[in-house]
C-alpha cells in the first residue's frame, strides 16, 4: 500500500510539474523564475517608446528656419483600432517629420496545449515521440498594430514623406482626400500634402492647401502649425504680400511666440498697403484707421527684434502721411507728425548700420532698408524747404544701389533750388547717359530747360524743350489712347505682359513697342504693382515646374487640380495688377500732361524773353547783350582730375560729373528768383 501510495504521489507531482508552464502563461507574474530578464526588456522597450521624437532632415531639403520645429510640434493622433484589440497591441501614430519608433517585439508563441481526450488530469505520456513536430508559427505578415487599413494608408504616406519621396507622398495623401468615407483623416492627409508640395518647391500650391486647413477653423488639428507654415512660405516667395491677406484673416488668433513679432510686422504691412489703397480712392477716414493700426503694431515689437527696423520704417511713413495730409485745421499736429517721421527714420538708419558678423540675407535687407530711410529723410527735408539737409541725405545713397538714380535726380532739384546749377546739370548728364537710356525721368529735361532759362540761355532752353516734346509727346498720346479704351483690368495687364514677353524672348520691337516698354517701366515704378507682377511671374514659373516632375506625378489628377487652382490665383492677381496698372497709367498721364503744359509755359516765357532782347538790341543799334562769359577755373581737389567732357561716357565716371556754366546772364540775381521759380513749378 505504501508503495502504491508513493507511486500515486509521484505521478501527481509529475503532472503538476508538466502543467506549471501552461498556468504561468495564463496569470501574469505567477511564474517568477526565469522571467526577470523578459520583464526588464519589456520595461526598457516601453520607456524608449515614450522618448520625444527627434526631427528628421532629409538630404536635399530646402528647409526654412524653424521648419522642422513646426513638424515636431505636431500633435499625435489617437490610433483608430479594433476595440477588441488587446492594449498591448496598440501603438502610437508616428509624428510627421519624426523618426519612426522602434518596432515592437514579436509576441511569444503560446505553449503547447494539452492533447484532447486525455483521461483524468489530462496527462498522456504514451506515443508523444511518434507525433510529427508542430509547425513553427511566423508573424511577418500579421498586423498586430491595432490600426485600421485606412490608418495604415495614411501612415504609408507619412513614411514616404519622411523618406523624401515627396511626389509619392503627395499623391498618396491626395488619394485619401478623394475618399469621402475617410473624412476623419482628411485634415492630416491635407497637412502631409501641403508639406510635400512645399518640399517640392511648389510654394503657391502649398499655400492653397494650408489655407484649406486654416479655413476649417482653430478647433481642428494642425491649425497652429499651419499658421507657422505661412511664415515659411512668405520667406520663399518673392512677394510677401500674397501671405498678408491670409495672415490678416487670422489676426485675432494667438500665434506661436517665436513668430509673434514677424506676425505683427506682416500685419502692420498689410494695414499700410490697405491704408495707401484707401487713400487713392478717397476713403480718408478708413485710411486713417489703417495707418493708426500700423503705428500701434510697430510699438508692440521689441527694439532688439530683427523685424523692429522694418516696422519702424512703416511707422515713419505713417507719421509722414499724417503730417502731409493735415495742412489746414491740424497744421501744428502735422508738424509734430513730420518730426516723429524724421525721428523714426533716423532710428532705422542707426539700427541698420553695417556690423561685423551680419552677413548674407540680413545684411542685404538692412542695406536696402537703410537706403530707403535716407531717401525718406531727404524727401521730408525737401518738403520743408531744407534743401541742404536734403542733399546731405541723398548723398548717403551709395553709387550703383537701387535708389541711386532716383537720388541723383532729386538731388538735382535740391541743388537747383539753392543756385548750384553746375552740380544739378552734372547729375542730369549721368541720367542722360546711354547706360540709363531706358530709365524714365521725363522731368529731367524740364529741369535742364529751366536752368538754361534762368541763365538767359534762351536758345538752348528752346532746343531742350523741343527734344522733350519729340521724346514724350508720343508717350503721352499712347498713354491717352490706352486709358480711353476703358478696357477690362486684365487687358491693361496683358498690354504690359506682352512687352515683358518680347523683352524676355529678345524679339525685335517696333516704334510702338519701344513706347510701350517705356510705359511698362513707368508702371513698374509703383512698388505694389511691381510686387504683384512678380507674383504673377512666380505663379507662371511654378506652373512650368510641373513639367519637370516625374510622369506619374505630372499626369496625375492631383497635378490637374493644382494647375487649375494656380490658374484661378493667376486670374485674380492679373485682375488686381490690371487695376493697379490702369491707376498708375492714369496718374502718370496726368503728370505727363502737367509736364508738357509746364514745357509750353517755359517755351512761351523763353520766346517772350528772346523777343524783348531783340527789341532792346534794335533800339541800341545791335550793341546790347544779355549774356556774358563767366569766369571759371579748372582747378580741382588733389584726389580729382579735370577732364573736358566731349560726349563720351565711362561707367566709373557716372555720378561724378560737374557741368561748368561758361556763360550766362549779365545780371544774375539767383537767390530770390530761383526760389520763386521753384515754387511756381
């Protein structure tokens, strides 16, 4: 009996020992032996999955400043999985632009189940070695992530984006957008599409997609990061004003701190452009509100911020506009505003001084802004009859810079006012050189005729006026004909676009084309029109970019849709440019009419003076003279060389000419007569 009892206990012990691993699979933590290593490995894997994803930069990317930061700040999406999926099988969705998480470890295969039909406790030790081995289970094709097939499609598009396959990522995202059943994934899919287009250099197309995300409202995902992308796009486009309307639309929302000052500057620029447009159509009260907003926004930007000088420049222009627009009831206030404008421009000059370590785009921007501030200071002092101060600031504009020719011309008028005729005529020689034959300075000939008239050189004055009429009367007639046609806005732009195309293709131009080219240059002196024209050309360039893409992308439905949207944008911009072009042409037509009228008046005065001179000569028996030779010297400073001008031009001499008046009036009372003549003009 004892032997039989001992055998029963031995069998029971073997049974428990054999079934123990199976029980350990069913109750977590029951089997502590040999499990510590597995648990530590699992804990480490879990901790690593919580690490903050790092931004991934692909080769060949054209990333704007803080671009990747915007991507890494994107909120993760809660996975859309089967409710019956075990929690251990759920994984977080990859963040766009972040490195993918480490793959989850394969689950441990289940232990061998107890054979069916075994008697008693289920122990069957007979014939076990005769059974064929169980096949090994693989998990390579099994989806254990808990995601739906739709979610996996979006993740595949994100993966393509992270692998720099932007064309494929864009098409995959667009395919998801075309399925109305996937409405819950549309915002994220559009976000991937917008970023992919940006990386492909299709900035206007990218802007269109980000605009659609923003239009859905601030409660949607990716709203804040889409706002950030507006700034990235504004730095890539030639004309930042294409972004201004979009930014102004969301002015009441809080922008991320790192973009807040840039946003304030762009919003100030939006109100400045709007205020100037309202002034042009006579809506002064609404324009006042816009310019006040410009000044308010400028005050919100810290002095140490890179956007402060640009905002300060806009503030100075706003003060100047107020000072010149209130001449009657608010004359005292107007003077105060003019002084505020001067101080603002001086601050811009101080902040944009060349500094060691400031190079590249920032240095170029500072130089341009500094030049504009000098020009505005000169014009303000010229308007206040402080001509020598005006000349001082105009001389600060460096030779060869963008505003240099304009500075030479305006300096000529200031020199004329104070009787420095030789310097004024020297500047005009530079403007009339073959190097600047295509530039538009019709008033230069009028000024030259006035100077000769002031020095009793009536015959030369008449010849100059004849040259003026021969050159600019056809331009006036062409402008008058264009304006009287009363065409649609787009047709006015088409006229200018045709001239641009002929210039670009190097086609031969007839006499009318030469006149239209001058009109084009005249119209593009308006900076708002020039920037809008730049945007149109940029849009057309982007449309051409599609032809350089792969065939799959080039002939896709996405490309067709994007091209249609770009055409709509182009049509809108052409209409806007046409309105501005027509307004500019009408303004310049009026100015040219006034110049021609002044030319006729000067011609009449010159003829009258010549008649009086001839009458005096007849009375005196032909011995009376009104012109005498002036005494002059060819002595110059040690760092200069006197060289008689014989009609030739050298590029390195431009801007250094000084014309010597060898003869003029016998009685030369210049001080009062010049000022009176200038005021009469």
